[in-house]
């Protein structure tokens, strides 16, 4: 009996160690219109998170899903495929850029980008070029946002965007 309790405790300890104590959950809403009036969008469409964090895709409006885009996630990174109207939570452990889409609205530009870690390798340009319809331009905007150091969530932001500010004065 005691042996079993010890084994269970060890298992729990191992599980806890696998996720950093500061791991945060971030929410991305699936919307018919975002706060800037763009139709069919994720918001925030670009998100910078830390390894071990989770992202929950919330079905705020109906008719959307979230799924990772083939060849636009890091090698060995998490893939996911939510059903229409399904709220899903994805844990990101591997650093890199993860591009994702809403299957019904990808052609309308309903794509998103998650940066895991501070300085992951860029997405392959040729994969961005393959995106259909408006999602190509939308993804380019999100990549530009990532390069500008944007997307830090409130509470997670501690400096880091000083270098991105253009010297316009
Ligand atoms: Cu959609």
C-alpha cells in the first residue's frame, strides 16, 4: 500500500515538473468580425507565448475551427485539428512559429500565428506563398507583427519591444 502511494506521488511530481510553474493559458477567439472590423478572424491573430503555455481557441462565434497548417509548424511540434464550433486547448512545448487556420474561412484570411519562445527560426517563405486567397497577405501581416516584437500578452510583457520601435521623430 505504502509503496503504491510513493509511486503515485513520484508520478505526480514528474508530471508537475514537465510543465513550468509559470505556464500560462492564452485565449484566442474565433470571430465573425474582429475588433478592427475585419471579417472572419482569430483575435488576437498573433500571439507570443512561452514554451509550456497553452492556448485555448474559444468558439465565440459559430462556424469556425482551429487547426494547424501542414508544414507551417516546427519539426516535432504539436499539431491540432479542432472541429467546427469546438473549443480546444493546445499545449505548446516546442519553440517555433505555428501557423493555423479556420478551414471554412482560410480563403477569406482567417489564419493565425503563434510564436513560442523568444527567437525561433522563421517560417518558410514558400509555405506562406502557398496559402490561399487573403490568407497569404494576412499571414504576411502577422509575420511582420512577430518581427516587430508585438503580441506579448498583458501580464507577460516585461520589456522586449524597445528594439522594435522605429526611430521616427
Ligand atoms: Cu472561420
